[in-house]
C-alpha cells in the first residue's frame, strides 16, 4: 500500500500573459512567493478579486476578494474555486478536470490595473492524483483512470470516490482536493492517503 500526500488546493486563478498584463499592467511578470510541490508551479504574491453577477437580495455584485494567481502563466485562463465559493458567487457549480473549461461558468477577474470578463473558465476542480508513469505502474493504474482514495485523518477518515489519475513524467506523487473536501475529511497538517482497490 503506497501512500501519498493529500494537498488542499485553495481557490486560485491561472491566467495567460495577455490577461495578466490587462489585470496588472503592461510587461507585468509573476514573482515566486512560494514554490508548489508540482515542479515549476508556484504561488505568486499577486492577488485579484473575482466578481460574479448581481445578488438580487443585496443589489450588489457577488465577490471574492484577494484570490491568488498561481504561476507560471498558461495558455488559457482558468479560475478554480470550491462548490461553496461558486454558490456564494451565484455562478453554476461546474465540476471539471483542469483545462476542460468549455461550457464552464463565467466570471470577471479584477486586478489593480484592469479587469477581464470571462464567458467561461470558472470550475470546481475534479479531485485528482498526480503521478509519474513509474508511480502509475507501481500502483496499477493508468492516466485517466477513476479511483477511490482513502484519506487518513483524525476522527473523519474518508474515502473519496471519483478521483482522476493524472500521469506525467514531471509530476510529483500527490492528491489535490479543494477546501470543501478538505473540511469534510478534517484535513490538517500533513495528510496522507492511498488508493483503495
């Protein structure tokens, strides 16, 4: 039984360089605040606000303030939130794998220099396990497989079904869940999990 770390992925934004410059100014570059486990990825110090539609109860736009941009820049814009966040923003809860944004929810991203209105791009990320081909062979799984992962936590041990296996030579073995899932399993500190056959 091979265990791997289970990381909680808080709400965040991925942007193209073009979008980044609209939000933060011409020539703006993301700076590394903290490297992430997956090679080359990092938390930047740049934050933006997410603005949804007008809430009919308040007459104000729904909003999430201070959402971090992750680097490096990508070839498409993508906003990842929890289902709780999406409902608070009054936008559809669309659960997707990263990169599969067709038909996902609209959102407006507001930065210090400007805003970008996305017709689609906001998703609730489908929980997944990153791994190398060698990890996949050892675990007996393939890219795209759907597996169950048991997360070992105090008082709230949980088995997550519908977990996607994502295989790439550059990946580090780790599972990603969002904050709703993390709270459901009482995740705190270093949390480990394993695939249940």
